[in-house]
C-alpha cells in the first residue's frame, strides 16, 4: 500500500503482467499462428476432403458430388485461406518500421500474386487434361506455391516452424502427386489440413 492509499502489485502479479505483455509483443512481431496456419488447415481439410469424396482411392466416388463442385469448394477455400494468411502477415509487418516492415508487406502481397498466377497457369493447361489430371494439377500447383512461400517466409522472418511447415507441405504434396489424385486428396486433407490446424493451436498456446 502506497502513501496515497493505492495498492502495490505483488511480485507474482507483476510477473504475470510482464509475461502477458511479452506474449502480446511476440504475437505482434511474429504473427498470430491462428491466422498463419489454421485457415489453411480448415481450407485443406474441407477442400481436399471434398475432392477425396469425389475421386475415391480406386476411381469410384464415395459421394454424389460433381468434379466441378468439389474443385470449386477447394479453390474457394484456398482463396479465403490465402487472404487470411496475407492479412496476418501484413498485420505482423505493420508492428515494425523500416526495412523489416517493407519486407513483410512485400511478402504478404506475394501470397496474393502467387495464388492469382497459379490460377492463370492451371486454367490455361487444365482444359487439355482429363478431370482427374486437371484436379491434380490445380491441387499440386497450389500446394507448391504455399510450400515455397512458407519456406521463404521462414527464412525471411527467421521462423523455423514456418520453414519446416513449408518442407512438410512440399513432401506430402510430392508424395500425393506420385500416388495419384485420390491419394493426394486424402493425404492433403488429413496430414496437411489436420497438421496445420494442430500447428496453429499449439504455436498459439506456446506464444
């Protein structure tokens, strides 16, 4: 208690306040994992899940959903997830000034440019493929863009979790492309979608 009657915080309360402020500063400077990882997890779990139900593992659909509808769900969710990721990165870069802020802004916009270019390339060549091949093209190229940008972001911001997530996305994507459309959709939904959601929640709790 001070001379003017105000209560003095105990050492434990002061420590908790310091830890809370530190955690807030870390999330501001390194980005909110829920924005960087979880949107992709939800998009991949639902989007690739829809593709898996359409393709099946042996070429026989598991649900009465058209190829166009499944691909539309997948691509729409990809665009939304990319917007969330770009928002998180731009918000993160707004907490700093100078060269670091400029790098963060450019990296955030790189997500948008990458997704637009991916759509242009896949739209140009998918018409020459059968539905399974076209779906695999869209899925494989989109995950390639995400994997490269995750690894680049990890290097740019010095975040090993982001870099290793990019490596994980690239590895699962490559294996799925080799195995075929059905397996690619299943592996991406379970290993990438579920993995991203778990990573976002665990990293947020650690922060």
